[in-house]
C-alpha cells in the first residue's frame, strides 16, 4: 500500500509497514533501467495482506538479478584471491627474447595475480594441505601474457589426457561428496599408486610447502619448459621461477588445523591486510635458461613436467620483480572473472612441445567459455588487454566491444583494419 507520509524517509504504510523514500536526485535508488525506485522494501500488493502484484517490475528485477548472481566455480582452483600490481624488468634481454616487457631496465608492466588452492570448492578453507596456484596475467603492450603456475616446480602427470582422472581422484568422492580440499584420501591414494610418475610431485605435495604460512612466503613456478625467441628467431628453453622476497615459510600441521577452524580466510586476509597497510608483497622472477644441446644431454626429457632441472645444474637468473600494491575493488569483478589461459603468450615467448602444456592450451580457453558464458570474456575489464586491439571477430553473447565500419572481413578494399568501439 502506498504510504501517506511521502516526505519522510521512513514513512509508515496503512498496514504499519515501513516505506523508504528517495531523498534527492543524487542518492535516488534506481532500477537497472535507471528508473527511480520509490520503495525498495515493500512489494506492490493488493491491499495490506496481498497478494503481490506480478506487475511490480522493481521487485521482479531485484529478485531475478539475485537469482542469477552465481556463475560456475572453476572446475579446479575454485578458491582464490587476487591482487593488482606491476612487474618491473631489470635489464635488456634482447639476446634471448624479443618480448617487449623484457627490453628496457625499469620498465613496468601492469599485472593481476590470482593465488588459489586446487581441490577445495570456492567456500573451502585457505590452509588445507594442497598445492597452490600462482597465476599471473601480464598486460603487456604486445598483448596479455598469462604465466599460470603453481607453488611446486613439478606436476603429477606428463600428459594432459590424464588430468580429468587426476582431478576426479583428488576432489571429493562422487558417491558421498566428501572429503573436499583434502588430497590425502582413499581415491587419491588409489590413483597415484597406479601412476608412478606422480611420486615426485607427491613428495612435494606432502611436504610443508603445501601448508604455506602466507601467500607472501610462497614460491611460484611456471613448471613447463617454455621458449624465449629473439628477433633473429633463435630460441632458448626457459623455466620460470618466482622467489618471494620474504623467503619461504610454512606452518606445521597442528597450526594449519587450528587456523582453518579459527579463520578459514587466513591467507586472503593476510594478503589484503599487507597490501592495505602498504606492506606490498614482492617476488623476483627468475629464469633457468638452456639450449637444445643441454636438452639432448640432460638425464631426463626437458619436456617432462614431472622432473625438475636442478638449480645447481642450471642456476636461476633473476630478471625482474613482481610487486602487488592494490587490492581488488570487487572480488567478483576481478578475482572471479579473471580468465587465465596458458595459450595467452606474446611475441618472444613460446610454448614447447610439453604434452601437458599442449593440453592446457586447449583446456583453459574451453573452460572459460563455459564459466564466463560465451566467447566475449575478453571484453570483461580484468581480461581486456591494455594495448590496442584490432580484429574482425564479432557478435556473440554480451558483445561489449563491437567493430565499427562497413567491412567486417579481411582482406577488404574499404578499410584495411577493423576499429573496435
Ligand atoms: C603444470 C601443470 C598445471 C599448473 C601449474 C596449473 C595451474 C593452474 C592454476 C594456477 C589455475 C588457476 C587459475 C586462476 O587462478 O584462475 C588453474 C586452473 C585450471 N587448470 Fe590448471 N594447471 C596445470 C595443469 C592443468 C592441466 C593439465 C589441465 C587440463 C588439461 C588444467 C586445467 C585447468 C582448468 C580447467 C582450470 C580452471 C580455469 C578457470 O576456470 O579459470 N590444468 N590451473
């Protein structure tokens, strides 16, 4: 029922219910269509006790939108926390790579980093014994480069075709729906004992590395052998390492159990508090570099992600630093919607023939289309490159950047390239 006291911010309706009223233009609540909302607390009713009218578009819009707030959580690495920052390059690496971000000392490239656990669902605790994801999106002037790594230098399997089995065995058991966020359970042991190549990663996974004290005390690894390629087309194998400025620290199991009970958000709170108080976490990016000759002579296949190349044999050379200096304004907008894809590389950085990496290059794009609802997820600000984009891809659900001009194909005679609005 409409209220009699329209001038007052909280007027009392005929049924004794409170009604809010918009006060002025600037703080007037509106619908998504921009129409002012007179009352956000009471639906339109026939008489004091209803029924509610279906024609109340304000109520319908509010509820319909709420009903659709969730998107699918990530199939792995569902629980994560993100932060913005920059990568600062130490020196000129032109002899190794033509990637723009590595050409000038002091050059800063904006980044977004998402840390994650692997097995737990989105609402699980921060400190289970689990591998941590360390995913970095570099917004370079030659496009986005995603270095999607973990805090362990090796992986459980050598071939991506085994990944669905590995994850099925490690996540909750399908009949009972538990345990979650626990790698130590029957299905997992069943699987890994049938998968001898997983033993190396298991030793790391069951070590203190998988119960880090904080995300700021954690190393990161690109895991695979990638390639740097210079202007002359010469290629060097490269493995990427993140070394935390604070060093490497873990909790012990008793502490982890207490922390998970007392503060399931322990790691995300720690990262948030550190950045908010100006204590910006830093990592050095280091590279192990080697050539085809080394690869041919090395005791293991350098394309096998279950093996490391010992740092004693190929030392890690620091090439730049990562600083996280800005928390997100909105966790959904950035941390949930960020779409890392290992296929996102830039000129001067290339994939290798590692079969695990090749499988990942298919999987991440595929899963983002499902999770973010269509092919236009690069239009979401956190995924959009910060350099010019010109292409003829168009339309699809939620198209925000649309080609302008008559020709939407190439080659063409009217315009040599497409402008994106
Ligand atoms: C070296 C091995 C691997 C590493 C280091 C790794 C790392 C990661 C990280 C860090 C994330 C979370 C990204 C984020 O924060 O949004 C992630 C997600 C994911 N990974 Fe992997 N992963 C590996 C192997 C694989 C393989 C072999 C596959 C599939 C064949 C795969 C499929 C996925 C999928 C589907 C997601 C969810 C992506 C999303 O929804 O955003 N990963 N991985």
